[in-house]
């Protein structure tokens, strides 16, 4: 067999097997990079697969043909390489619908592209395959973000200056980095911030990347540069929903609540079925509620008004996206404030059950912290509050919720010790806090005090033995 043909066959098998468990889907391209990303996520990925799963293969094929047409329209003479994944998807779809002749025809097209544009190794996938895998991972779940980042890096090894892969890596890193994780005193910018700059160097007119970079720069207090990016992004894409969402979030973080609400309300008129927009509006009204509550004297009716608007938008967000855990947790706590404890408990139990399939620790932490607050402030179930503050604390550190959990546990422990100096559980809570701060010596001392108060407590003894072995 000719070596080139042999290599191509091996490559095709590798590229087909790489998507055997999670079929690669093609994007519906458009010359605006932001729209390329948006259309891929909202149209091809969901609708192409859903049409197939709904036993509507003709509709699925139609979507892929639309993707092919848009790819040719956008990339012109350079579209052939970009179509490798679309043809692979069509081959996969035709095979699973029993049209083996057409399936083989599309496989042949894939072979022809691989012959014309060889990668040089049978183990290296085509750039577009790495890129499409990355977009697919990025869409499906936060737990796949590391794989998406890895695929984008592999695509960039082959095409370092490609605007789409650079933008994709920037987006993946942006989503991975915790909000507010950067500190103003840090001179070294985060990987996401650096990659956003790199992507904008290649594609300087991308409003979405500008708005994302503005959010990151706000964390470093580089306000002048951030404001410039915000103004430019709004000029470039005033009606782009992705620009709107990030700019609105930026404005809220800077205390410009009214401007944020105005932007979000306008966006909602264009895209009413957006859980994200409703959630962002709820957060704006939550800020207004908290601001009113801190005034002396506060206007009770205004507080109720902002709370009801919060609840309205969170209810809408949860209707649109039933798996929206952050919205569910915030909504439940607001019902607690409204003294509707049965509705609050119902929502919290729904959220806690969903944690069984949630892999993102920071999201799980929010649910535990909110439920702990509900029990601590509203139902006065301190034992339940301690349980969930502790679970939240141990999930992940350096987040706002982690600090809140630690603060509440310390308050509880110190209050209890002021009432009873022999409260073993209070000392055990201080031990948990010390260990969370990586002060194992102090944690061991607190467990020793806890055992002095409750010498038969096996839990304290086991924790103390473990700490002593680690010291």
C-alpha cells in the first residue's frame, strides 16, 4: 500500500475513534468570530444532536448542509480544511441512519482532505478536529473545561496564529479562572488575561473578547484600560448578547447598577428566553436590596420591592434552565427572607439533590453556604447550619463563599465558648478552621481542647491522630 494512503487511513481511524464516544459536530461559521462561536454552541451542537436523538435525521442533515454552506461563504478558498469535521459528522450521521453509500462518500471526502493537507504523523489529529473537540468539550460541561483547554493548545501548536483557536482558548481559560481570583496587588496577569490580550492582538475588533478582558482588568484595578475596552465593545457590538452580558456584569462589579439594568433590560427584549440575563438582572436587584437594607433608616417597602424583582427574575431563570443551581440557591434564600420557608426548603432540597451530579466544587460550595445561611438566620437550626458551613468550607478555598463559611463558623464557635468554656464542639469547629488555613499545629491543639471537654469523642480523637501523623 502507498505510504501516504496508509498514513491517511490510520489518521482517519484515529480521528473517527477520537469522536466515537462524543461525536464531533461542525460549527455554522460566520465571518464575525463571535457569531461563529455563538452559532456553533446554540445551533449545531444542540440542534444537530437533538434532531438525531428525536429521530429527525433529515433535519439534522439539513443543519449540517447549512453549516457547509456557511463555512464556504465565510472561508472561501480556505474552507476545504474547515469542512473535515462537517464531512465527518455527515459520514457519522449517514452511517447511523443506514445510508452506507453516502457515509462512505463523506468518508472519502475526509480522506481527500487528509491527503491534500497531511499532518505529518498518523498520531496527530487535524487542526480542525482538535478545535472542534475543544468547542464540544467547552459546551457540554464545566468538568470538560480542562480537556477543552488541552485541545485548544494542541490546535494552536499546529496553527499558532489562528484567530478562532486563540479566542477559544481565551474563553476556556476565562471560564476556568474563578471570578475575582486575581488580586489588585499582583503584577503578573493571569493566564486568561494574557490569552485574551493575545486573542485581541489577532482579532482586534472582537467585542466579546474586549468585554471579557475588561472584566479581568477590573480585578487588577486597571480601570482606565477596562473602561476604554467597554466603550469600544459597546460601539462594535451594541446588540450582541454576549457583549451585553459581560459589559453588564462589568458595570455591576463597578457599582453602576442602573447602567447594568438598562443594558440587560434592552437585551432581554431581544432575547427573552435567556436564563443568564434574568440571573444577571436578579443580581442587580439584589445589590439594590442590600444597599437599601444598609441605609439608616432603611425603606422597608423598597427592600420588599427589590426582593420581589429578584425573585421574579430568578424564577424566570430557573424556568428556562432547570439545572441552574446558582439561581436555585439564591432563589431559595430569598424565599427564606420572605418567610416562605416551605418553598425555600423545597428549592434547597432540589438543589442539594442536584449536587450529586455536579462536579464543580465552587457551585456546590454556593449551595451549601446559602442553605447554611437559611438555617442559621431564618429557621434557627444551628446544627444544620454548622453542617453545611463546614461542608462548604472544605470544598474549595479562596472564594467569597469560603470566607463567609469560615466567618460564620468562627462566630458560632466564639459565641458558644463565651457562653460555655467547656464546649467541645466549639473547639472542634476552631480546629476545622485552623486545618482549612493549613495550620495543623493549631488544629491539633484545638482538638486536644475538644477532647478535654469530651474525652470519649471518637471523631475528635481520630482527627487528632491524623493531624499528629502529618506534623
